[in-house]
C-alpha cells in the first residue's frame, strides 16, 4: 500500500484515511491507495463497510493539478470512482474542509455522504479551463436534477453543507471530526440494514433545452469554452446510458485538456498562489495592524475605508471639513449597504462598523495612534508632500505611512519624512472595496517589514497583492499607457474606437479600452495628456480629438456622453457619431491616409504593445517576475483569465512571433515600437517568460 491512504480496521468497518497534505489532492499515490484500500477491505473477512475521509485540513480538494499536461498514469480517476462505487461493501464518505472537483467525484461515487456543517463542496474545474472529468457530470445530475447540476458545473461555485443537503448532494450533516461522524454514520447505516446505493444506477435526469443552455453559457463566458462544454457533458447524462455518458465526459475533458485556455487558467491558479511568495519576505514579520487611518474620503478613500472596515479593522477617516467627512461617511454607508441588502453583512455588524469602528476626523492629531495610514488625496506632488510632512509630525513611531498614488515618485514623497523606511505605496484600484488588485509599491528605502505589512494588510482585505517598484504608473498603469497608445495609433491610422473595443471584447476583455475610458472619466486622460505635454518627445503621436470631447464637457458615463452615448436606464452606450467626425477631421488635418485594420491585427498590436512594455518593466525590476505582471492584469484590468495574463499569452503565442510582430510594426514607427532587449534575449536563447517564473521560484 502507498502511504497516501491509511488502512485501519474497526470492527466490521475498514477506514481509509487520506494522508496527502496540504489538501489531499488525488495524485497518483492517492489513487493507487484508494483502489488498494477498497481491494483490501473486500478481501478482509468480516468487513461490511468502508469509510473514506481526509486527515488534516480537508477531504480531497481535487485531482492533483500539477499532474495536468503530463502523460496520465493509471489508475485514472474515473476508474477509481467506478471501482469505489462498484464495491459490494457499503462505502461512506465523510467530508470536511473543501471537497472539490475530483474530491467531490469520489464522494459521489461513495454510497452515502455525510459532512460537517462547515464543509464546502463544488466542481471548480471550469476555473481551470476544464470540466469535471471523473464522472461528476454524470453522477451529480442524477442526484440534483439537471438545472442545479448545470449551475454547479458551469459556475464552479462552492456550496456549503446545508445547500448540499437541500440539493441532495449529501445525505446528512453532523457535528464533529470527519472520522468520528463518518464512523457513527456507517454504524447507523449498518445497524439499520441500509442497502448499498449506487448513484450511477439512479434514473437519468429529465432533459432541458440543452442547445439554449449551451449558447447562453458560451455567451456568458465571453469565449471561455469550459462552462459550455460542461453543459454538453450534463446533456450526455440525460441522453445516454451511464457508461456512454462517462465516455462522452472523458472526451470533452480530454479535448479541453489540450487547449491553451486550460494552460492559461492553470497558470493563473498557480500564479495567484505564487504572487505573495517573495524570497525577500522569508522570515520577515509584518508589523501589527489593528487600526488604519485613511486621508481623503472621495470614491477611493471611502472604498479603502470600506475594505478596511469589512476586514474588521478600525478606521479613522480624515477629511478637510465636517461636511466632507459626512459625505465620506455616506459613501462608506452606500458601499456597505449593498452587502447589507444581499445579506452577506448583518445589521449588527453594519451598525458596529459605522459607529464603533469608524471615526471621522478633520484634524491630523486623530491619526496619532493608528498603526497604518493610507493617503488618498489629490494626485499632485506638492499636496502629497504636505500630507506626508504632517504625518511624519503626528504619527507614532513605527506607523506605516502609505500613499495610494497611481504614478507619483514615492521616493520623492518618502524623502520629506524623517522615516523613509516606513513609507510605502499601497495602490488600490477603484472601487477599492471591490477590486481585487493591490500594488504594493516598494520605494528605495522601504524596510522589508513594511513591505511584509503591506502584503499582510492586502491578504486581510482579501486582495491580490503584487510587488511593484517605483516608476511612472508602476506595473499596471505604465503598461496600460503603452497599449492604450497603440490603440490611439490605430485610430489615427484608420480603425475606429468602436471596432477596437469590439475586437478586444471578442478577445475576452470585459470591456474595450474606450468603454473603460468612458467609465473612468475622460477628464483623467485629458489631465494626464496636459501634464505630459511639456516633456513629450516630438515623435510621440498623441491624438487630440479626445481633448475636444472634454472641452465640450463630455467626460464619458458621468456626463452621459463620451465615446459612447449613455441613455438613461441603459447600461451599455451606443457609439457617439461625433467621435468619428472629430477623428476624421484630425486625420485630414494631419494628412493621414486611413486604412483598414482586421480584428486580428488590432489584437496583435494591442497585445504586442502590452507584452513589450511588460518585458521592459521586468528588465527594470519594476516587476520581479512575469507572473506578477499577469496577476496585475488578471486582477485589476479585466484581462481574460483564460489567456493566463499577457506574459503567459505571449508564451503561448510563441515569443518569436510576438517579437516578429513588433519588428514589423517598427518599420512604420520605430520610435514607439522599440523591442524590449529582454524579449530579444529570450527569443535568442529559446526561453520563455514561464522559464523566468520557474527560475525565480527555485
Ligand atoms: C479536478 O479535480 C479534475 C477532475 O474532475 C478530473 C481529473 C481526471 N492540486 O490554495 P492554497 C496546493 S481539477 C495540486 O494556498 P487554501 C496549492 O498550490 C481540481 N496542488 O490553500 C498550494 O501549494 P503551495 C479541482 C494543489 O487553504 C497548497 O496546495 N480542484 C491543489 O487557501 C495550498 O493551497 C480545485 O480546483 C490541487 N488540486 O485553499 C481546487 N489544490 O503551498 C483547487 C491546492 O505550494 N484548490 N494545491 O503554494 C483550491 O481551491 C484551494 O487550494 C483550496 C485550499 C480551497 C483547496
């Protein structure tokens, strides 16, 4: 027997205990162990039932994802599931922690299922670009019916024990440790003479209109294939005998396993876990943070305060006047009321946050005792410097002083204090209580424990924190500026903003860049263009048509008109014809000939600009690893997860192809399209960004 599954005999019960920390993933040893355990129990005279449970934190949390993409080794998981179910003994699974994917499939192959009240379960394979591939799509609908099964398979969402019981996924909830509740349940079943009960032998569920469900799912997934494949797999459960349904599930699963989407999503899964692991923080203890000061109660400050309150921190919010403080309080209340209405926040907790945990202030002295301050005031260097001078004077020693600036030089801000080691950038994205991304911007003198504190705070707030270095725009906004410029060049040369948006939403972005500008407010770009105008290189091509929109008072969604026109009651805008007139006038003025762009060329130019700037950001050490850039774009810029992030996307295209594109584009404009030396080196050496990720981890 392998060590991964322990075998123990307790009276007439054989107990199989999974011992594969940290999450009891169903790797090769575990699969072998389960089959051997069942065989041994069947051969063990007097054994009448088998209990399966997980030691440590959880029941099986799924197949071992690290094995994907390698040649599969027998026994395959679907065969293990079928072997368990076909046992003449009564097999019971006792679940705790998270029974996910292949884990839930093992449970569904058991004859009875019991779970602790806090257990969570689900089929999250779609989040890895896959579908359940070990009979889950065939067994689950036989228990829950088709609609619930499609919901669980296509959303990948986790459900709690109570919902699982209501849906018929489990048979019982019991308080205790899994071994204890499992043994008690097996005893109860044996004593009552309960029969062996195989889910595969239950009648096939009633069908629905699967073509409609498939189309709707495909549309909702914005080009992601796996959820739509999940619909087809559940369809097979209705229309075919069990064994054939399993074969169809396997076919669909195997097809998805061969896709780039699967590679991209699994990259995202591991990148999400690697992003917070920094060698520089090994053994560094973060400072304790119980109270947070927030300076500025606009959309950003109120969002940050909301996030901090939601994480159980006490917050002192500083504003310029009592009226402004009151407006900030209202914003926070508005932010929290959504959670209150949805029921994810109770009235008592809401009241406690708004009264005991939140203090409004207009005097810096109120910040004298907080553990960490984040300023979210106007983006102007002299304003920031004033704030930090005040903070340096009032904050207690050891307090972390953070700026939420989006692009200003944090070294320069830190230099006005006598404690630059305590100064850091914590760059949130708006709305800060919702957006996942936090750039932790490390300045020259920032102390490692202050960096660790930034990461610890990010974790507490439920953010994905990415380490960034200081430069104009850090990782995200710097790269954004470059690919946004590539889009503007295409507009000057003949593409319309609407075609560009469409090409990029077809690529999988939630919104195109022009719709995003309308949402963020066109005045932001306008201000940036004005700020950068004096230092602009003569060869930079910067269109002015958008300035004209702003001059006419059209700032996007907030004024009802920008690139798009927003009619009351309709979320999506319709293209603003005035925009094309302005663009055509500008092209005529500059004497530019318009040409056609295919959607494919639009995507290639946009992505090449993103990847090239990403490579420069890496080379300068602003981002430490390619995966850091991927996480910034996946969690803060609506980059489609199934492409894995821009750097993973580039790897999957082939870096040589991306470089070739850049060199081709450079023939028209060798000022903008300067290949990143790092990209050239990687191509020369036949290496990838993923190789860099691996080297950084070793
Ligand atoms: C599947 O089952 C397919 C089948 O239908 C068909 C097959 C034929 N494998 O997240 P954490 C690692 S697909 C390998 O930080 P938490 C993880 O990388 C699978 N490794 O902990 C990390 O390693 P490290 C369906 C895994 O407590 C460590 O474990 N299942 C796996 O915050 C701790 O993880 C899923 O998609 C795995 N399956 O969350 C579940 N899972 O320390 C995926 C985790 O080196 N897993 N690791 O960085 C999760 O959602 C979370 O890990 C879980 C625990 C909720 C379980």
